[in-house]
């Protein structure tokens, strides 16, 4: 009966069932309202008005959203508008607190069963449930229409720069998609057959009852003829369904044959590519042996810079060119490539134009005033420019971390009978920094962006931006402790305008889900802003931390606008063993002005892998897809950049991947990690910048993280007092939240608008580039600091 209801509720099979519309169907009747709401529904969730029509621009209504295994499905108010699906706990929350938003232009819509809807977009997935199949179908129709409209709007606003899905992926999904369509149509026919059988049986019973009545002989013969025709109709429909089922079985059999043939072709292609790769290596070795054999003895000084994973010449002789040659393994999801170090003298003699791979000649790569000049600073202060000497002496150490034992039994006793979100976690798991300060710590290597401003080429500038995106992970290799969760309205400023040319401001703009907004302005010619939400998943042995949100970087003079997202951080050995952190995933950096791209691959650690641990590789390409630079290094040590002088492309595979051999000049170091200060192991492995982040400063806002009493007590080594203060602040924040929710319900009952919590220095807008809701800096903070007017700041401590 569920399938019949789905058909009668409207959708793709509406025309099939219109023939049976004269017969009443019990499945089409609206089910009664639920007598009991799921656990967790508060008094602020009234029934609400019925949803708007699916064809309108805005669609609203109640749906049940899966939260967790403790609370299950919870009733939430959903609003679909401008291609964005947002949800709230109550209708009153629409004025002040959005619980989450998903962009439909890049989302995947799936229906698990009769009443469920699954929306997924990147790392975010919503599991939704409707009251009935009819309501589910209305939502699915509205979501599909909104998705199509959002895609059209996005395509109209962007250039034809080739961001479409590769043709090979559509080809690969063609066969399963066709089989899925056939299965869906067969299911529709089976449903129609069930309806015909049910109503035909009812018709035959009615005709049999008529035959038993005393009717004229002529009427009895007509009824018997109608009964025979109804039986014949049922037999014919069953035969049709059986024929369709045979056709589907035949299609599946042929599909398996095609897939086996395709797999055979793929294996042959892989073997050919491996053979070509070996031939390329041998050819390169022979070419260098013929060209550079007489000068081997005079070039032994440069062998000290050879790499551990380099190859030897064909005869096993020690050659500087051989030792500088690197062969990168194929990346799983990114284009596979191999790099071979070229001879700069050879290209300088030939005077070639680098095969069109980059601007200018090979001589430019060795100029002393080039922006790629290697910088090997040994400390944080030495890295600064000579004209930006610090005017204020910053602290170089904090109190040593006390050796407190962690009593797990006391924590477990506090967990009994309480919700997980209300369990006070001790500061033993923390470090004396707030999440806002950790976010600001990404600016430790800000000089990379200062150098990027001087680049005339957008692809060169992309190399520095890529190195900057990797440098933010260098501080996490030893930092296994978690930062303090910021309170709602908490801020953190880092004013280094006179010392380093930039000033930074962070604010906690949302509590559930927790979200922090960040804005950085540099008088050196760049601005950076982001809004980061942390999503985590506990897998038993390890914890995955997934930062959600885009990072925006814009250069003032050129107008180049770069956007990228962070990779997943994984904390291993949560239960037993020594904790350690790994970074894995891909970063795609896009210049939305020039359409240049950089794809970085963070290789996850594997005990059986022969790669260097914490390896990062990538390629910088222009809008036409032509590769200009190869990025290589590790996220905890350094990143290098090699200019491509020649490339040989392999054949494109059915999976959309191709293996390319890049011939490059010798690499240049763009970024190198600063050494940790002395005694860092007893100071939470803080870097020189991290030691100064929580240093007390005057004239900051009363909501600044430096003024948190629990964090300050922990830094001083008074952990017992810090735990008491931390619990007090968390309970104070919960009380404010309960009062705000009560005010929202009261305003709704009175028919008034309730603004709720509004960020102090940021405002939420729809980003023109990504189409997502993001908090951007609206101004006023630094003016308020100049006047020392903090009347807007709440009392959160």
C-alpha cells in the first residue's frame, strides 16, 4: 500500500496512475497527525502553517531531522529559499539562530524509503523524515526545483571556464544509472499490477455477488462476460510484468559483461602506462649520461642537497643531476604525475621559452631578486623584514605545564545519568589557548602573503598562497591537546599593524553549532576572512576533526581572490597508546579572477607506505589547465616549488586520470618551519608566536580571550581552580541560552519579532563566490578600541 500511496501522491509516475483515478485508494488518504512527538521537542515547536506550494521561491514546513543515537529524530522547522535549505529548532528562531544551512546547487538528494530524504553536500549530510509519503514527495519536488534553479543561477554568474564534471565520470555512471531507471520503472509497473490485481479482485467479487442475485438471463450472461474479461485483463498484466522482469535480467547480464570488458581494458592501460613510465626514466638517465658525463667530478659540491628518494644513473655513478631527480607517486584522486629535474644550463643555452609552461626564460628562475629566492631563517624574529623590527618586547616563555595525573574514574562518574553535551570536561585535556587564538595562529607565516603581493604572475602568486595554506598545519604535529571552546560573543584581537603590518579579529558568532568568524587586514596589500565550524566524528580508536567553511584571501592591487578549504585532521590512539595527529585529504585553491588552480594532496600516513611521512604534493595550473609549477614537501617541515619547463601527457583513462611526466628546474624553498623555542616540550609545544597569543594586553575588549579566568588560571598552573571557573562559565552560558529561548517563545506567542543574538562585529551575508551564508566583518571594532567604548560588549565572563 506504501507504493500505491507514492504513486497517487504525484511524481514521475503520475500519468500511469491517472487511468486508475476513478477507483478510490486507501493509500492516498492523509495519515492522522502523530499523537506523540519525539523526545526532545520543546514547547516552542507549534504545529505551524502548512508548507507553501513547491513551485514558489520559498518553501517552509516541519520535518524530522536525525540528530544522534541518543535523541534520534527531532522535529525542526525547515526553510527553503534562494537555493539554500536552512533549519531552526522553532519558528521563532528564524529571527536569530540558524541551526544549519546546506547549499542545494552542489547537494545530492536521495530518498531511502517511503518517508526519508537524505541531503549531502561535501562533509555535511542531513537525514530527514516526513510525516507521510505525500509530504515527502512535495519536499522532494521543491528541493529538486530549487536545486535546478540554483545550478542555473550559478552557471549564469560564472564563466565557461570548464568546471563541469569530467565526461569520464558521466560515462562511468551511465550503465548503473540506466539500470536504476529500468528498476524504477519496473517497480512502478509492479505497483500498477498490484493495484490492478486488488481492484480486479474486488470487481470479480462484486460480479459474483450480482450473479447470485435473481436477475434476467440476459443480464447474467453480460455479467459473466464482464467477469471473464476482468480475469483476462489480470492475466495479461501479469504477463507484461514478467516480460519486463526478464528484460531487466537480460540488461543486468549484459551490463556485467560490459563491465568485465571495461575492467580488462583498464588493466591493459595501466600496464602500458607503467611501461611508458619506465621508458621515460631510462630515456632521461641515458640522456643525462650522454650529456653530462665529462663534468661529473666538478659538481660533487651540489650533491649535499640531494633528496632521499632520488634515483641513480644507469651505471650507478654519483651525479648531482641524478640525485636531484624526484619521482612522485601517483595521487589517488588528483592527476598523477612524475617530475624530473632538468639541467638549467642546457635550457639556458637553448634559449627556449620553457615549452610555454611558464612566463619568461629559464634564466629568470635564478635571479637573486626573484620572489622565489630561498629564505632559511632560523627563528621567528629573524624571519621579519628589516624595516619591520618589533617595537614591543614579547614574552618568550610561559609557566611549565604541571604534571597532573588524570583520574578517568572521576570523569566517568560525572557521566552517569547526564547528557554528553552537559558533562564538564576538565582542563587536563586542554591547552591554555582559546579556539579563536588557535585560528589566529594560522597567521604565523604571514610573510608568505607579503611576498605574494610582489608577484606579477598570478601562477607565481598561487605558489605562495599554496605554501601559506600548508604552513597552518605545521603547529599541529605535537599539539595533541584541545583548545578552550569559546563562549558566545567571545572575541580575540591580534594587533600587529606596526610590527608586521596586519591586524586580526576573531569572534564566536554561534554556539550551536559552534562557529567562529575571522577577519585579517594587512597594510601590505591583502585581506583574509573566513568562518569555520568544527565537525567531529569519534571512530573508537581515532577522532576525525573536519573544519567546515571556506577561507577567502584577496590581494588589493591585483584583485585576485583565492578560496580554499581545510583538510581533515585525525587524532589517533584515543583509547590506548600515545596520541598523534595526521592530516589527510585534498585542498583545491581557486583564483576566482584568473581561474588559476592549485590541487594539493595530503597523503595519509601508512605504516606500509614507502613515501615520506606527512607528504604534500600538488600542481599549479592556469585557466587553460596548463601546469606551471609543481609543489612538494611536508606539512610539518617545508614546501618547495619547481618550475615546469616541459611536460609529456599520457593518454586519458576512463576514470578521468592521466599520468604526466613534468621536467622541472631545481626546486626553490618557499616555506620552512621555524624551530620550536627552548623547553617547548614543557610549554605545550607552543611556537614563538603561540607563546605571545595569551600575553596580557591593555585596552582590549572585555570579551577578549586573554581575560578568560579559567584559561588564565590554567596557564598559571592552578588547574583545580581553573576547572571550577570553567564549570561556572559554562553554566552561565547555558542559563543565558535558556533565557534567550524563553524570550523567543514568548515573543512568538505575542506575535512579535524576536531578533535574538546578533554578532557584535560581524554580520551574516550570502557569499557571492561560494553561495554560502558567511559572517563577514562589518566594522566598528578598531574604532571602538580607539575610543575605548565597549558598551556593545556583553558580560560573558
